[in-house]
C-alpha cells in the first residue's frame, strides 16, 4: 500500500471546517473529512480524539485560519483619484463571497452550539476580545479609501465613516435578505443589485421640484 499523505493540524482543521459547513455536524463523518485530505479517518485521531472534539477545534469560537482574511486590504494601495465606481464594485465583489463563507460557518456554529461542548453560543468567526476586531479593520480600510477619494474630489460625502458603514450595510443586507430570510420570490442577481446601489451613489435617487429630470 502507498503511504498516506502527511497533513498538518491546520490542514485537518481547514478540511473539517469545510466539511462541517457543507454537511452540518450530523451529516459529516470522519471519513468525509479524511477523504478531503487523502487520509484515513484514524489519522484524524492524532489531532482530535472524537468528532465532537474536532468540531469544537475547527468551529469553536475564534477558530479560523490565521491570519484572519481582510477583504478590503487591497484598498490600502488604491489612489484617491481612481474611479470610485470601479473601486467599490471590486470591493463589493470581494466582500460578498467572504461574507457567504463566514455566514455559513456562523450558522453551523449556532445550530450545533448546544450539542457540542466548547463551541460556545456566540457565533463569531473571530475572537471578540481582539482589538481592533477584523471587521473594524476592514471598515477602517474602506473609510480611509473614501477619505482619500473625498480629498481627490472623486466623491462628496459629509461623513466618510458613515458612508463606509452605509456601503457595507448594503452588502450585508443583500446577503441577509437573499440567503437568510429568502425574502425574494426569485433570486436577485448580485451584479444587478450592485449596479443599482452604485447608480444611487453616483446620481442620487431623490428628486425635488427644482431638480430637472
């Protein structure tokens, strides 16, 4: 027989996290996790004595691969005079799949938090005691970009922090309404939604009697 591939603890936790998110706790076996790594279920016992222990290690509060991803980190190198429509479109397209993954992880934690000791009931994929928190850092990247764009005359907002929060809220709202609440009778394509959001940011939606159409 050929030798099994050597895997690290991070490899095991990553595969376990992906498997538990896809299949839930009850629907995932050690064989499912081992198959993702090309190892036998018994090889996983080197990293956790039981499936519950592996779930707690992979999905417990604060369990995520270091370093915590920063979807908006690319904004640090974006000059203020860049086209804000292009920049914000890229930011939204980068953030959405990241949020989708984190949402699925949080739901998996919440569903099984009462069954698996050590997972906790606070479904955050990072340590809430961390300061600044990863979401705070991502918000800071966006706010700093908006300040540069404002100084360069590419955007006009009174409060760059509030504007950053408003933009983030539009992406979070889309994800919540579409994938959590299932509020739409038919799925609304993200690009269609994003184009409307950017159109409102570009042109404004309110009209007054003095505003020509």
